[in-house]
């Protein structure tokens, strides 16, 4: 194991869950309560360079050109401590990270961020991890990062401990033409972080155990739909699963929601399009932006429809993206 003598750069794309992760069994190891399944997206990614240097007195984290305060960099530094523990040395690191999003979309995510950090930091530390172990390492930074190691359709197997909770590819380069139309309805920071929101659900929603049961069934349905290239089954179940997750926020104590008025309007418009025969489905994560899952051939028409309502720059067409890449 040799510590790299130059910065190592990794690039990882974000992902959108079709079957969501919403709750942990183990907060420290980030073991989820259910299996989840996502599409890695081509347009949104993080690029991160890491070098461990004996002369540094502390970790130095630069995010989109700004030096992060100690508070803001805490999760990154905690993650680097884990990498140092695995590698068996105590040098600090210089981390330079940049998010690439087509507009200021507010879709920069901890998924691409911690996947890229896992890739760059592990190789910079001289750890030669395979993809599975890289996804286990990314999981320690953020649950959704587990899945961003791989491209295309990806599953995160819940597992029961650090060794058994990891992602694996279902279809890295899907042969069917699928697209996700992203509606950027706000770029504001969310009020309830995913971490806090999912903990509230586990601890207070009376529907939590029903969510776990339903999600495990949704996981099997969507996985089979991918194998059969059955778009309607994939879309329908993904939409249902998203609303089941959001029902957990509404039934938490205190209750809250990630929807805003435009989210509800957008979801209604998706249903109207379906009534007109355009097969498309919506999903939402821990924020008001709506993502529309559709077949590639319909993506442009759907995007134009939403651009007329929400504005040209608020609508982006994305396709399945690649897994992580790491420089030598
Ligand atoms: C998902 N989300 O499966 C779900 C759906 C958002 C909604 O994973 O606490 O930032 O760092 O593990 O990964 C967002 O949660 O949470 C998330 P932590 P994370 O994509």
C-alpha cells in the first residue's frame, strides 16, 4: 500500500432512486431498512481530487472554490478519518471538490459527492478497493452514495452489517431508451435534511413498518421490470414508491413535507399527460424538484410541455450515466 504522491481525481454521477431508501437500521454504519434501486444520471456529477500530505496540520476542504469551515467539513473529515483508519496512517488530506450541474439546479447531492470522495480518497491512500468495497466505503459517507459507484440501473442490497450492505449493478448500460426529465422548481436548501427526515419517520411514523414491507415488494417488481424492459411496470411502481415515501413525512411527528405548490402542479401535469397517452411517471426525493421518468423518444416533447409552464432553464433531459472513474 503506497500513498499517492500526487492528487487523485474521481468523478461520480448522482443517482435518482426508483425504490427509495428512507430510514436506517444502524445510524453509524448507515445500514438501511430496505433494499433500494436507482438510475445513475449523466448530467449531474461531482469531481473530487484528494492528496494526503505529511505537512498538513489539518484536513483542507475546498468546495466549489470556497474553503469549508470546520462545521461544514465535519462529514468530510469524519469520512477521511475512516479512510485513514483503513489505510493505517494519520496524514491529513487536501480535498478539492466541484459539483457539475447544468444550471444552479440545486441538485448537487451527497450521493455523487461521497462516491467521488470515496474513490479519490481510497486510491490516494493507497487502498486498492474493488467496486463492491468502494460502494461499502461510499456508504459510510452517505447512504445514497453507495449506489453512485455504478452506472445505469443499480441496486443497493440492504444487508445486515458493514460487509453485506453494498450496491451492485443491475444493468450498467441499459439497451432500452429511457430518460429522466428533471424539473428544477427551486434551488433553495431544504428545511429538513434527509438524515433528520428519515430518522423522524423511523421513530414516529405509525406507517413505517408498512413502508418497509411495501418497499421490499416494490424492489422486486422494479428489478423484474428492468430485466423484462417493462416500462409501464417500472414507472408505475416507482411513482407509487415515491408517494409511499412522502406519506412517511406527512405521518411523522412533527409532520412535514418536501412538496411545494409547483411540485403538486407538476405531478398533476404528469397524470394529465398520461391521460393523453404519453407514458410517463413522476418521482420526488427530499426536496420539491420533480423528476419525470419517460421513454427516450418522448423526452423532448415532455420537456417542452414543462418548459412552457415552468420556464426553459428549469427543465433538463438526462439519460442513464456512467459509474465512477478514478485517475491513476
Ligand atoms: C434515496 N434519498 O434513496 C432517498 C430518497 C432521498 C429521498 O437517500 O443520511 O443523503 O446521508 O444516508 O443518502 C437521501 O439520503 O442520507 C436519500 P444519509 P442520504 O435516494
